[in-house]
C-alpha cells in the first residue's frame, strides 16, 4: 500500500512536468466545506472528504441506494424503508428501531437518528459531504464508520429567484421540483422547495416503485452583521408499494418480483413444502410513511468567538407492509427526536483555531412489528417502547507551530442512557419455540431493560504544508457506538462497538489549479462489531431459568475486524472544455473474528462459506477470515465531461461515467446466492444550454448495462432461500430545467 501511494505521487509529479504548455486559463474551483464545524477549503481539511455538488446528486439520486455509484467506498442498501449505510465495511443492517446506524446521517448539521425515507431529502441541495473514518470527536455517537452531511440551499437576501425542473422517463417516471427565493427586506429572505417523484416498480409485480412528496422551507433573518437566525421546516410522505426482496435463484428473469407464481413456488421447498405458505399470498405490500421536522440555527458573533445554537425536533410515522428476505413484515413505528447542539468557535486569525460545545439528544420510539414466515411457522409481534438519551461535551483545536506545521487534538465525552419496555408475542410455531405443526401456543415476553454507556473519543493529528498547494497529514481517531437491546426474555443486551483509525494522507493542486490529487492510506481496528440478523434467544423464563428458546431479530457483537486500504481522488481539467475525474478505492476489510448464532431448528445451508458448530438450540457460524460483508475490495469511478461551444453562443455538454466494483457478499450468511459478482455500471447524458444559460434540456441514461446488482440480501429461514433487494435497472429519460429572476 505504501509502495502504491509513493508510485502515485511520483507518477503525478511526472505528469505535471510532462503536460504540454497549451493548457488554458481555467482553474478548478475552490470547494468550501464545514465538515470540521468551521468553514475551510476542502484542500486544507486534514481528513478524507468526498464532496458531490448538489445538482449532480439531485440529477443522479432518486433513491438513497443510488449514492453508491457516486461515491466509491460508500455502500447503501434499503430494506423495509430502512436505509442501511456502510463505509469501508462499517455499518449495520438496521431493519427495526432496535438497531442504529454506524454512519451518522446529518441534514444541515442535525443528526437523523432513524434513517428512513431518505429518498425524500435529495432535492435543492448545495452539496453532500462524505467523511470517511470515525468522527467521534465532533459528531459523537453512531459515527463510527464516518458521516454523511447534506447541506441544503439557503435563502439569499436581496434576490428574487425561482427554478423549475421537470423530468420523465421509462417505468412511467414523473419527477418535478421547484424552488422560489423571496426577499423580505434587506435583512431577511425565505426559500421554498418542493419535489415529487413517481415511477412504477422496477420489479415485474410492482415492487421497488416510488411515490414520494417532499417540501422544505427556510426563513433567514440577519438583524445585524454579527447575528443571524435560520428557521427550517420540512415535510415528506412516502407511498407506493415499497421495496421487496426477490429470490436469487429466480426463474423468470432478473427483475422478476417476489409474488410471481414461479418465485412463490421457490419458497415452498424441502421438508417444509407441505406446511409453509409463501407469505406473499397475503397480499400486496405498501407504505404510508410521514415525516416532518423543524430546526433553528442561531448564530451570534461575540468577543470570544462565534456562538451557534441548533435546536431541532423531528417525528416519523411508519406504516409499511413489506417482504424482506422473502418473509412478510409489517411495521407500525412512531418516533420523536429532539436535540440541541451549542458550539463556541474561534473567529480570530491567530495560530489557534478551536471549537467547544455540548450536545443533548432525546428519542422516544413506539413500535409494533409483525413478522410471518408461513402457515406452520406462524408469526411474531413485537411492541417495543424505546427511549434513548445522549449527553456529550466536546472540543477540538488546531495550533500552528509554524506557518507550515500544525497540531490537532480533540476529545468528546458522552453518556448514553437507553431503556426498553413492551411486549413480544409469539404465536404457535417454531419461531416461538413450539415444535413444527404442534399447534401449541407460543410465548409472551414482557420486555424490561435498561442500561447506560460512557465513552471518551479522541483525535490527534499533524499537518504539514509541503508546498503552496500541497499538504500532508496524519491522524489517529476513535469512534464509539453504544450497545442496546433486542426482544428476548433473558440476556437481551448487546455491547458497544469501538473503532480506532490510523490515517496518513496528502492533498495537492498542480499546474496552476488544473490538477487535483488527494490520497489517503488507512488502517482501522474495529472491536465489538455489531451485526443484526435472525438468531436464537431465550423467549421464556421460569424461576430465572430459560425454559424456551425461539428465533428473534437480534443484534450481536460478532467479533472484530481489521480494515486497511487506500483512497485516491483526482480531478484533471484537461482544457477549458474537458474535465476528467477518477476515484479509486482499495479496501481490505478482513473479519478477524466473525461468529454469530443461527437457530438449530433452521440450519444454514450446506453451501454456506463458513464453518458451523451445532450446540442446540444454536448453531454457531464462524466466518472469521472472510472479507467483511457489503465491502467490495476494489471500487472505482471515472467521469469524463466535454462541452461543445456552438456558434450561436449555446453549449452542448456530453458527460459519461463508469462505476466498477469487485465482488462482495451482500449479507452475513456467506451463501452463494447472497454474493454479488464484480460489475460495471455506466451512465451518460447530453445537455443543451442556450447562451443565457437560463434553461437546459438533457437526455440521460443510467445503468446502461442493465445490470441486476444486489443492494442488500438475506436468507429465508428453514427454506434457506436467499433473497436480494436490487438496485435500479436501466433507466432513461428527459429533463428540462429553468431559472427565473436573479
């Protein structure tokens, strides 16, 4: 890895001196980010940040899993409306509110605790920042693998502007978006933005469709040069049939839906064929999910620094019937999240830059989850009441020893307090500990758990300006994700996950800001790694002794991982009209210890690529030594864009991109049906703009190869049938945009 990094630097230096002198005057723009809670140039931020322009995200992303092809090393999947985000193999298959993400998702500096309905936030964006590596100091809990920051467009004082975007395509795609910026006076403005997306299902029976409506409102007031108030509110509704898994061994084509007769027949297999009824016989899935939030951002410049206070309240109501891993699931979930962050940061130009602050988070979740695996297996119903509270204080500073050499240090101390109450009901069937077909009543669990966790996360680093446009940095940082609970009558707690990361990187601009080369080599030590899956737990206790074991959706600390690799990010402005981008990621994510339990009543397939040890009521599956799931070893993206300047002053821009991924496992089961072979995805567009650039019309096509790619996977119990949730097939369409005012 060190040899590869040095070779890349040498090659870039050679390229710099060898390039012809005919290069034009255009330069790469400076990108300002706020990843470290202060405005700074991307090229001066001593950590790996990938930034994608808001317009590019809006054009490419309708569903959150489509972020994957934009950002190498990022892996996004969806199951039952729950978005699952992984960076370099660190994440969590959060199918219910019991599990939490290991990658922090933030909208305008507010952490979103429940990553649902994220397809309703990708509109009217300024940019998206992806921070790779633990962000424990400034972002706190659940940013073990990194963080994603969505920054929306804000009101502009003194300007009246509006925009309109209309789009149509295959699968009966209809997409519309609009914005309006309204000045109030010389000290205030409002901005409204709306979006509507509707398309038919990508699967043959209507699943993987989209019916999303979203709106956002900002009010910006600046009563003085040293103060500002930003109030924001948003609303989203997610409808349609929803997502579903389709069998990996389907016989009716790549996009054959789970309720097709041939797929239902696949679910009724083996010794259980006479007793298991495919749950898709129950009817068609749907989702009726509602979300809204209100946030304020208050800023006041004082004599000692800039004071920022960000209170927020968010609520989500989930009502969905879906089919993850080929079984029937019903989610009724209401969550209420409130938080407030207060920060004081330096504003002077001296050698010391610092930020200190405090954070409070309070979340209440009332859920009602029902699952059915077929007639003989019957069903479970889980009704949890979950309360999560988190309090933290933090600080980080950078001190310039000289004009070229800086030191950074940061700490965050947090206290997480979680409680669980409620009921779990298991109706007759092996899921509840009753013999198959016995008709015996199941069990009833009264859930009552409580625990708290304390942690101190840290970051230390050095930065050296090796030249006017070159920086080398090294840092050590840590991340923390607290433990939690799952529905069981005994031993229902899992422990925290911790990650320590070591990184060395460089950021460079060459040829008068025409070439950008950023690279980072990293080594991560992940301990207490959390994975969520269907496993065996105690479901009935008598006199303190477990009398019945059943199968529940649980989270386990499965072991540890060693993750090492390199990221390379380059931009080359070849001429004023030609630009090339290349992102390359190598990620060796080895599961040093990876052990979890599965039900002995539903032994894993003999095809599983792991060892199995039977100890009824469990079977221990040992996948140690494998590549971590959802972590391809190689990912790359190449973009080329050329602008044709027409004689009438208009322009025609041709753009093409290719995303390449090596093979990976899409679930922890390590069964061939859940593996994704290496694949290539290509996108292209052609955009016409008149001389005024007030409007444009574009033709686009995505996934030209029409490759069926697994976004997530699971295995149906007992039948051992792998199910895949697929990314979008080939899509194409036309897009018209217009801008007014300004």
